[in-house]
C-alpha cells in the first residue's frame, strides 16, 4: 500500500489524516515526509500539485499535509520552508498570500504572510493591486432597514427556492470576504516590508473602508485571548470583529441584498446544509472560512453552526474567533450577538444533541410587555479556552451571561467575559 501511494504525488498529497495509519501500515506520517520532499524538489508536475495543496484547492483541503508540523502549525508550510530553495519558497509564499482560493483559511494565509515578511518580497506591484482592486461590502443602511419586512419579532427576507440558487448566494458572499482577507494581509506585508509611501496610501484607504463603521462590542480580555491563540503579529483581534450587517449577496434581480446574518440563518435552517453532500458541504465550509475567518482544521459538525439575530434594529459588530482544531459538534449552534472566542482544540457539544450557546441575556423591566424582552439584551462574550470541552451531555441553552461577575461555569475553561462598555 505505502509503495503505491508514495510513487504518485496526487495520491500522496490527497491522503487524509484518518487514512495515514492505513496507508503507512501503522508507521505514522513521518515516513511520508521524505517522499513529499522528493516530489516537490524533483518533479515539476508534483510541485504544481503541492501548490494546490498549499492553497487548499479541492480535493487537497483535507490533506494530511495540513496537520501540525514539528515547529509550525501546518506541516505543509514547514516542509515547504525546509525543502524549497529561497526563490521558490518566496514565490510560493507570495502565491499563498495572493491566492484567490476561497478554501484557503485566513490563519494559513496569515502564516504565509508572516514568512513572506521574514524572507522579504519584491512583489510590491502584485500586493498593491490586491489592495487597490478590492471591493468592500457596506453595512445595511437605515433606509434599507426602513424598507425591511417584519413579522413583529424577526425581519423577513427573500430566500431563493432552489438549492443551487442558495449555493450561489453563499459563493458570492464567500468571494467578497475572501478578497477582503487577501487585501488585508497584502497590505500588512507591504507595511512590514517598507513599501513606498504611495503604496501605503492605498493600504490606509482600504483599512479605513474595511473597519466596522458601527460601534463595535469590544473586550480587552477577549482580544488578549485571540492574540494569544493566533500568535501572529500580522493578525489583529480586530480581524475577528464581524460586521453581521454587511450586505454580501443579492437573491435575485431587483431584490434587496442579504446580510451576513441573514445568510447564516439560511445555512442553519435550509435542510441541504445539514447533509454531508459532496456539493453543498464544501461550499458551506468555504463560507465559514471566508465570512468568519475560522482557522484551518476547524470542524463545523452536521446540523451545527453560527447565527446572529438582530434585536430591534441593532447589529453591532462583535467578535467571532475559532482557532485551529476547534469543533462545533453535531447539533451545536452558537449565537454571535455578544461575541465568541474559541481557542485551539476546544470542543462544543456533539452527537446531534441540541445545544444553544447564548451570548446575551434578555431584559424586561417591571411593567413592560413581554415583547420588550425580545428587543433589550445584555451582550456578553462566550469564551472557550484551549482544550476545553462543553460535553455532549449538556443539553439545551448555555446562558453565558449567568456566569458573569465571577460566577464559575460548571465546565473548566469555559467562561463569560463582560464587554468593555
């Protein structure tokens, strides 16, 4: 088995982590490292495939080469660093930073950007073009909100009737958010590498356009946890302030654009997104990677996901961060209103057990009608620290705000963080 696989670069690079013990007959992934190096340094066709691995082009997004290396978060980047000559390594890093692959996770692109700064780049022209040519989607305006329909609790919106039309919405949104991320990191490489002033003017203009215009829900402690987990000077906690009201896709000619919050609701409620379908599932994973910048190796289980529901007209940007190997188990849904920080290796729910992680508390003052509680909330950040577990036997709502003011959570490493204002 191992001989037939290592001779064929496409087979070797496509092996998934679960198949490594079978392919190597129990020897482990280390035995596959040398064949990878041999392929990428001695075979141009194999190196072309390796470039697809490093940009997560299907079917290589789940390759064993994206597992942790001995020194780097991703083995693929570690092997590239150690095996390629300086010019080819610099070229590959530039390709990753500027890639238009919608499957490429933000943290992987950012690691390549950090390495590109370290080795130096001469690709200023291409980097500037990535920044200057990027459209930044705008948040929904007050006029648009005035024109929105409502059922008295939620606003209602147009949803395409077919699976393919709904997938087209996700793909449109995914492309916009991927290009935003690419431009953000290209600009940081330009700044760190000492690009000319005229190039940095474009970076400044882009950063001003992409920064949330609305008042954001912020927390110094949440930012500390994000920075600690990301561990990359080119990544800012502000990268994970999500503009839930950003308009990203149009369901049809003459229709109002849909926001990120609305697209997330579609992915949670439309039945096709709960299935392990070979067409739908990759599009959903790409959407999460682009729209929420979840790290590589994050698992979004079947029937699980993230949502954001406006309370009244409010849709304040809040944090959503999911580090490497974080898992939303099957059936686990997580609310983004107050903010979410999931550090590396945390695992929430699973087993198709219904779990709602609630990140705000509904408030009703004495004498007010019940509907007032729906509109008035106390937002709070849900934080799961590295390696923590919200167990499968937890059923129902985890009310994050119940654990403010020092009240301990029943689960180690899972806690509530108050917002700064």
